[in-house]
């Protein structure tokens, strides 16, 4: 392989979208460390930065034609890591309002869809992200931010035994969490039906 070819491969693998995805993975690890340490404010800031890079790298890749095979694998993988990992970490926090079973639902859905996508695409089918799947991601991020905001408020007021969340935060927290859970189930069911349809047509 020539030096020019090696340089071209290096530029393709380490283009801006892939670098942003790598940054998002490192930020996800930081979130996983910050939550158990109860640095909720820092965790929320880092999570918001990480979530914003997801939009930026997708926009950049489409605008400048830098969509790569590595990016198509690496980007959704990191998305799943940060969402699943953050839900798991928050489920371990007593006042987060994210329960263990909710984290299980999120992780199980991602594992199922990943398995289905791999099988369908290997068979020549198209298994692109649905609108429900994209909306699910939005509400999952909203649920994480709302949960961290609630933990910030409760942690700063921990000296007040009878302290309760403000009404707007309480209802916003529960609305975002339940919307995320329901959309996770709904979008997962949609992928299952799409996979069954593909299998029927392939027979």
C-alpha cells in the first residue's frame, strides 16, 4: 500500500465525525464516573455536551460527504453506550426516579434492535432508523437531563428532610421518563414488526 493510500485511509477513519464520536465515548465514560460520585451538575453538563456532538457529527457527515463504514458502526454503538450506561447509573441513584426495570427495558431494546439490524442488513434488507426510534432518543436524553436536574435540586437541599421537588420539575421528570420508556417499547416493537415483514417477504 502506498503512502498516499495510507494517508487517505487515515483521513477517512479519523475524519471530523468519527473524532466527535470518539469524543462522545470519552464523555460518556466521564458521565459514568461523575454520577456515582454525586457530581450531578457536572454529569448533566458533560451529558449535554455529549448529546450535542451526536447531532453535530451526523450533520457534518451528511453535509461534507464524510459518511464512512466505521462511522455507521461506531456512531450508533456509542449512542447506545451513553444512553444505556447513563440509565443504568441513574437507576442506582435512589432519588433519580429511574427504576432498575426501566434501565433493563432500554438495554434490552437496544440489544434486540442491534441483533435484528445485523441480521436483516446481512440478508440484504434495509433497517434504517425509524422516526419513532429517533424520537425515542430525544425523550431518553430529556429523561436523563430531568433526572439529573432532580438529583441536583435534592442533593443541594439534602439538609431539608421534608423537601420535595418543585411541581414543574416533578411532573416534567415523570413525563419525560415515562415517555422515554413507552417510546422505547413502541419503537422496539416497530423494528420487530419490520423484521417479521422482511422475513415473510424473503421466504
